[in-house]
């Protein structure tokens, strides 16, 4: 009994640590962005950590993940080292995409992490195909596909939900509903804003989940992933969450009410878990120190990374085995 | 070589599909009406009965979803062949083709190859009007990361598919709609075709006529007629539109010193424009006359037959262009 209790406490402490890794990693990214070490678009996940941390607990190493341009959290939880993510943002050769992708395009096939897709809705067809391959080979794998509420307005979303349901594909659709498609509120874009209900019309189980509660996300995602793995066809989670920061570093955030942001911040998923698990400030200090160490190591790794020689600019456009040695 | 048999372009393509499905159990075909209907142009007729609905997969009218599904399945180790009814419909899947298939390898730093084959019909000449008749392969040839091929002969219809499946990167096969019924002889043991090089289909010394896909036949007919007037045209079949085989093109130009390009795409910003630029860059001092281009008129393809005929390259247009190029009656 006590041992089980300890294991549970240990697990929840790990969930907390994972959320903190994302939070602190991204806070550091903001600093590095201001210092011009990181450029391009930088989309922060701060506030939404419970979604990635909770949902990804449901996966095994053989499962697959497709994500969006707001994917630092998914990448970190999936096990891509913080160092190679940071190096990617630095545009260095030791980055997880060899400096070709940046913040929006993190990839790691070893961890079955298939991006980092910066076209809203563009990752869904890819996820369908990954799952189709598993299904055709009779492998009991789950493909978790993350996308935002904005994707629900895309044609690709509806094409893919239909196809996944029709072919009974092993996909766990994870809709991160943070209420805004960039700067446009859900209700300004959609007549029907109950996204889980809309997904259910495609004949797949679909549930709304409190995306600020990591334990609720974990529990629902585990249940859904298990059903998918057992051949129950696609499942859909509408993870109701909120981003505390602006859409990207370029966004002055003119479209949101300050009071609304403050209201959601009171539901901070990290604070909520700390309160619930009665984590002491001493314990928090220990976790924070550990996380800070990982992040400073990551920065050191990125700083030490080499830049790809410009002569290799067109590398990776075609594979080495391309007939005729590769175009143009 | 075995005794050649009489066949059609359509049957050669079907035989290529059948062979691929037999040789490699990772191969499957998916697209609109490929199964029960037998393929919009009857290319896959009978394959559903032979290989079953798992491998001959009818899809909803969801171009983006099933092309993307092909990309995902290819990444995961399958060898999908995706059929899109016409190039005009492929525009509904352009996001997946350009933003995923063509970019993933590079964007992932070489981790994610996409060994996907997409087949689609292209071209005019069947009175199908402005949403079923365009030749947009030149657009696709603009995109790094893709290989673009256009089989114009029975041998290429039979042999390019397997080569495309062996390519580690995405290959788009453009089948001109006017070619499916063309017939001829094909060796029963016809093998894989090269998808990196152009081919000289008719040797000649006076002018290089460069064509591909649906315009190759017209170029060859023009060359026959010119021959009776003492003009020997060398006819080059580009075969692969990306990468372009500069070597074969320049070698011919350096021998003939005159060039006529025949391209069913629109002239502005076209494949013919790209080839013209390359010849000017690489063989300018070998030219004895301005490069001539026979392209489709800058108009959406019209329905009425006389208007459609006037819009797309015809044998007479090629003849006139060659005569201008060689300075005979121009």
C-alpha cells in the first residue's frame, strides 16, 4: 500500500518535473530570442504543458507522434534531448534537424517524432498515413496527432477524421483547444464551438478534457490510447487549454483581454499540481535546480555546435540513392 | 528478348502496377475510383479482384488526406502508389505534395525520406475543358525535392513505375490522357526504365526538336514530314522533367545548332522557358538561329474542338517552327 502510494507520488513528481522542463526551457528561449541567439518564429507552449505531458504518458516508444509548430513541449516529453532541440533553434549542425528546421520543425525518427508541421492541419494527413502503415502491417501502434483548434476550420481536418474513422486507423487525435487560432477567437471562426461534439459526428469516440489538469489529461489519454491500440479505431480528445504568452514573439497580443489571461493563469497546470500533491518548496527547489542544470547544459551544447558549411546547402534535398545522383 | 506483343499504353501501365504489386508486398495503390470502378481511365481495371481492397484502396474525394496518407505510409516503410485523377485535382493536395513530400527530407536534416509515387493524368485534347485539361507538370518541375517523369512511350509506361518505386524520394508520374489508347509492340520481358535521362527518339542533324509526354508523338510526326523535304530533325524525349538531362539536350544542340521546343504547358514561366534559359546559358555560341517554342496558348483550355485544337501544340505548329528555325520558308 505504502509502496504503491510512493510510486504514485513519484510518478506525479515526474509529471511535475516534465511540465517544469517545458516551462523553464521556453522561458530561457525567450531570453535567447531577445539576445538574438534564436531567430525566426518562436511559438511558446507556456500554459499548455499539462497537455503534452499528460497525453504523451499514454504512448510507448514504438508509437508515433505528429505535432505542430508549437511543439517544444511534445518534443521534450517524447525524449528528444533538450540539447539537440536547443541546438536546432541555434541553427547548428548538432540540432535535431541538422539546423534545417528550427523551432517549428523538430524531428527525431529514433523517437518516432515526425515533426514539427507549420501548416495548420498539414500534419493530420501524415498521421493518417503513419497509422495506415501500422494497420496494414498488423502492428499494434498508436499515432498521436497534435493540432490546434484552428485546424478544425481546415478541409484537411474533416478529410482526415472521415478517412481515419472509415478505415478504422489507430490514431489518437489530440486537439489542443487554446481558444485562439493565432489572433482569432474560436467563436469568431466557428458557428459550433464544441469541437469534441463535432468530431463525434465522424463516428469516433470524442471527449472534452480539462487541459489544465495533467492528471485528467493523462487518465483520459491513457484510456483512449488503450482503446486505439486494441483496434477500437481513432479516438479524439479536445484538450481545453490556454496559452499564457502571445502567439509568437512577433505578436503584441492585442486581441485578448488581460482579465481573461489572468483568469486562466490562476489555473496554471504547474501550480495546480504542486498544490494538489502538496509539493514542498524544498522539493521544488530540488526539481528546479535539476531542470536548470539540464537547460544550461543544452545551451552549452548549442553554443558549441558547428554551423553547417555553406557548401552543403543543398544536402538533404534528395537522398543519396537518388537515380542519376540527384538533381537539379 | 522475348517475342514482342501488341499492347496499349494503358495496358502497359496496368502491367507495371501488377508487377509492382506482385514483387513487393509493401506496394499498394490508392486513389479515387481505383478499385471497384477500375480507375477513371481504366488503368487499374481488374487489380481489385487480383489484389483485394487492402492493396487496391478506393478513397473518398479527399485529395489532401489520401496524398498525405501516402506520404505518411511511405515514411513508415510502405511503398504506396497514389493515383490522382487529373493534374487539376492535384491542386487540392498541393499542400501535402509541396509542404510535406518535397520538404520533409531536408527539413528533418536527412532523417525522413518519402519514397512515394504519385501518378496523375495530364494534358488536353479530349474536349474536357478548363478544369480537366491542363499541363501543370512544369509547375511541379519547379519544386526541389521532387522527381518529375512523363512516360511518352509504351516502354516508359511499362518501365518507369518500378524505377519510381525504387527511388528513395517522391516521384510524380504524369500520364498524358491522350496516350492511354496508343498501341504498339512491347517486349514481354520489358524491364525497368531509366528515370534520370532524356532519350533521342529520332536522330537528325539539322534541328533539335525537344518534346515530352503528349507532344512527343506530334514532334515525331512532324519530323517524318520534314524528312521528305530534306530536313532531318533530331527528336528528343525529355522523359524526366526534373532533373532535366542537360547533357543530352546540349549534346544535341551542339550538333544541330537549332532548337524547337514543344511543350503543352503555357509559355510564360514554363518548362520550355527553363530549357531555353539553360541552352542560352550553356550552348549560346552553338546556336545558329533563335530558339523556337511551340506551347499552349495562354488561355484556359476551351471546350469546343476547333478552339481546343487552336490552343494546344499541333503538328503544323511544329512544322512551321522548324522551318523558321532552319530558315526554310520562314
